[in-house]
C-alpha cells in the first residue's frame, strides 16, 4: 500500500511538471512575440523620426517658406497676381 502512495505522489509531481513546462513554453512564446512587437515599434519610431527630420530640415523649411510667402501690397497699387498678395491696410 505504501508503494501505491509513492507511485501516486510521483505521478502527481510528473503531471505538475509537464503542466509547468507547457506554461513556461507558452510564456516564452508570448515573450518572443512581445519582443518582436517592440522591435517593430522601434523601427516605426525611427522611420518617423527620420521623416520628421527630413521635413524639418533647414533647406526644406526655406523652400516651404518661399512657396507660402505672401508679398505685401501697399494701398493704392495695382498688382497682376492676386494669389500671393495680402493687403496690410
């Protein structure tokens, strides 16, 4: 009878170890997925920082300022191009 209890306890321990290893494997896979997700987010962040740096570069900003620059018109002066003129009176 004593040997039956020992076999029973060892069986319970073996089943518990199998369950723990399965859980460990599952957690390891989840950790790998999260690390991969973090790596992709870092890549996206890097790409966005590079894009912003290019968009905010001094030469690009000068070009954008030139395109959007408005010439001021003095009162009483006729101008041929009304798209880029603003009155100051």
